[in-house]
């Protein structure tokens, strides 16, 4: 996942970042520091960093620097925009559109650092700043986008666009600004603009509250286990980590299993005690819906209602219709069509998989029917029996540093000619973060890359990429990008051994990083990952293919103790098992995507209240045919951060939509020789370097030479021939 809004223009990026990340922060203030201390010393946020590529001065930035920097940044941007709108000279592309691209650079810098880091090392103080700033930033956006004089200048330019002699990127920028302003309400009456401003302010506050509730309850809901025996099945390192977490939480002698933000939890694949598995999954599924201060049901209902009201005000039948108009999908019908096409075969395959699991349970005389809490551990037994391997056999070959240096970086070197060198002279916001110089194919500096892979209580769940600095020819900036995962940290002195899923995630997120690093556009609005949401996951999913490409896999998959390569027979089993459990994987994803659409295709008067949230969710899953209790949605509504506090509202379908493009592109690579510089250079030139400077599907066609088709995706997921019902 990424927060692609990091590449929007300075005049709008900060608002979109809040919508996308909704819950990120920075270093705690130094002990004893106060607002007075901050005012006495220079505020490092108010000046461009002197470090390479304007890399943030993490060692100097303190919590109390943010509020005054935000206020100054907002004031400066409003002054800059007011000057553009009131310019007595006739509007030109330079004095209006390019001027807007240059505006707001201080606010962009402040918010870029705050919002990107608030998700990695948040504090109560930073969460308070976020709450205070969210509605102010929404109001700032409205002050710009709803300025009639500014919009009049944009309209005047658009009316004579064919006479301006603009290059294609500049033509697209003018079109994009006009679209952005219209979609933000620039054509509304004054009364409707007033209502829109109120809606935007409340939505910003609600999204922040939702995000903070998710993080707080995820930490508060960690499962406390009394005895070591109840953790039977976990490895020694996992048990030691659970003991350490319990001690840190004041429960010395017990064990604490921290939750991830998904419905499923990693320990479910190993825990032999069914009662503990049931408690762990229940703690996960019930988050945000059991009452108390972190209950998110009211936030879900209110967010859905206000989004629907805003869409109606802007002339759309639903929030989904509003969002999808600006994506490659285009319409609600298009998204509903692909989800409806995929759901029946996915659920049929999941039911077949459940029957296979039940056979194992019955053979063991378990005496119970497979439930969601049983799926992970028993599907692993099915896999072990069918393919004669399990995850425990793989992990010793997936040591973190080997995966990163000899896998992720190696593939980028072979494809694109990149080289990497770790540096230790730049400050980091957390000790485990690593920084790398990235050198281009000709040896010139290309980017700085931060790696933040370990989970911690102050970090939001999931995996994502963000840009601290985005590439722009206009501003003369080069990329500073980061990848974030949530890998459990091993006990001190132990190696970090990854699951195969974590390996794939590392390759995925680096695909986003490449999209940011290779950006070669003029305007910030189009930099890197500033593309439609249902296109942004496409390049990253393509990069996953190199995780199992034989040459790459052989280079990094080596035993962390002996250096022995992953045995050929084990590799063959891994590759043969790639379609294993795809019924489950696809169904849990589709269930979440369908929930997202169900909420956001409602008109305002049909949105249930807080007490009806859970019933609505159940009815929506039943109506879509994915209400299979053994496979809960990947995210339930009350902790679905992607859509209720992030930038994926009505857009969670994007992963499967992008996977259609990805599967086509993987086939193209395979047909043209795979891991070669020629192929990498083509992908870079036709797509990765272009950002949002051209139509997304046109870029796809430029690369592959044709239109996308769904068959490779169906084949990949084993959905080309739906499984029979058990």
C-alpha cells in the first residue's frame, strides 16, 4: 500500500495526505521541553533542510515545532494564493497554474514530515496536534478550491487551452487543476459552499478520530495469556517476544500477543490451543464495536452519511460515484461488475478449501467444524500434506538483510542498473530505520531510501510507502522515499526471519518506491505515485514477480546459518503451492472490497445509525454472496482504516483492479525474456517515470502494447475454473 498523495502539488498535498494517512506522527519532545523552548530556538521546519536531497533533520525536529510551523505554513500559502487570484494581469499558464504549483512549499514540507512520521512513532501530543489541525487543513483546502476569482482564472485559461502552445504535460496540468477545482465544489452556490465547508471540516475530524481509535484499541486489545503452555506451537523467539511485550505492559511472567490491523492474526497459524485461537480472533474481529472509548461504530455511520451528503451536494448519486469518476474504473457499474465476476468462483474455491481442512480435522478426531480461528493452522496442515513443506521450513532462508540486499536491491540492479549504499551519517527518527543512497544506472545520485520494517505500538498497521521529498523538475527536487512494514522484531541477538508473505510485501512496497524514485516529471502534481488510486498498486504488484523469479530467489534465499541455498525440491514445492489457499485469500479481500462499496454506494438517508453498523455489514456480505463465516473480511468496518481514515474510500477494489494490469504485465515480461535491462528500461521509460503526467491506461498500453484483459488474473488465482461446491 502507498499514500500516493505525497506527490500532489504543494497547494493541495497536505490535505490529501491527511485523508490518506490519517494518523501519522514524529519524535517526542525532548524531556522538559516546552513551547517556550521551541520559540527560543530556531524551528528546523521553517527552512529547507540543508541535508542531501533536503532529507528531514529528524534529530532537530521536536513535537512542539509542528503547531507554529503549521500556522506559518498555512498563512504563507493563503497569501501566495491570494496574490495569484488577485493578480491584475490577465491569466497566463505561468502566473496562475505554475504559480499554484509553486505555492505552499512550507506547508507541504511541514505536513509531509508530520503526517508521514505520525504513523511510525506517534505520541499523545502528536495525536492532539493532528486532531487540532485536521479541520483547519480542511478549511485551508476549501479556502483555495472554493475561491471564485482563482477558479475564474483557471476557467479562462481552459477556454483558450488550444491557443496556449502548451506541451502535453502542461496541457494535462491545466485540465487536472480544472477538474480538481470542479470536483471540490468550485461551481456551487455560496450557500452550498458554506455547507460543503462544514461537511469537509467534520469529515476531517471524524477520519482522525477513527484512525486514532484503531491504533489505540489495537494496542489495548492485545491478548494476555497466562501460561507458556497456552502458547504451544509458537517458536521460542515468538514466545520470548510475547513475554517481553507482557513485561513492558506491566504483566511480568505472562505473555502478550499484540494485534495486527488485519482480521487474521499471524499466531493463528501456529497456536495449537483452540481456545486461545478463538480468543485471539475474537479480540481482532470485535475491535471498534464492543463499546467503550474506542468504539468506532458511530464514526463509521457518520462518515458514510456525511460522504454521501457531500456527494449529493456535488451532484453525484453516491460517494462511490464521485470517487470512481476520477479513477481508471470510471463508474460504479464497472467496479460492481468485476467484483461480481470474481466473488462466486472465489467463494466456491474457499468452500472447497474448507472441506479439505475439515477432512484433516476429522482425521485427527477433532470433533468440531472448521471456524475462522482454525483456518490458518489447519490450512497449513493441508499444505504440508499436499506439498510436504510448511512456513517453518522456509523462514531460515528468508533472513531480512539477505531479502533486502540480495533480493529486493539485486532485482532492481539487474532490471534498472541501480546500486545502493547504506549510509550512517543521516539522522533517523527511530534506531532501527536504515538509510540508503540510490545511484542511477550511470552512477549519478538518484534518491534516498529509508527502510522502516519493524512493528511497534506507536506505528500504524500494514505496509506502505511514502515520500518525504517528491521529484519535480520545476522545483528542482529529487526523491526521498520510505518503505514501512510491520515485521515483529525478534529478541535481542536473534536474526529476523521472514515469512514468504513478508518477503513478497517487501518486494511490493519497493515497487512503490521505484515509482517514486524514477519519477521524471516537471510538475509536482504528477510526481511519482500521483496517479489514479486504482492504478497506483499496479507497478508495485508487478515488482512482486521478482520475489520468486529463479535468478533472484537463488540470490537471496540462503540459510541464515549455513549459507546453503533454498533446496530445489523445496523451491519447487513453494512454486507449486502458489495457488494454494487462493479461495480464502481472494474471498477475504473481496469481502472487504464489497463492504467498502456497500457503505459508499448508499444515499445519505439509507445509511444506518451506529447501532445498525454490524447488522448492515452482515446484510451486505450476505447480499454479495461472500458471507462465509470461516472466511471473515480482511477488514471489518470498525477497523477498516483504508476506507474510513485513509485515502481508499470506495477504492479498496483498487488492488484487484490493478492486479488485472499486473497479471497482464507479468505475462509480457515472461514473453520478452524476464529479468533484463532492456525490459526494465522499457518499464521505466514508458510507465514508472511518467507519474500522472498522462492517462494511466494509455501508459499501460504504451508498455504492453495492448489493452488489459482479465484471463491472466483468473489463471493466477485459480479462478479460471471455479471449484465445485463440497
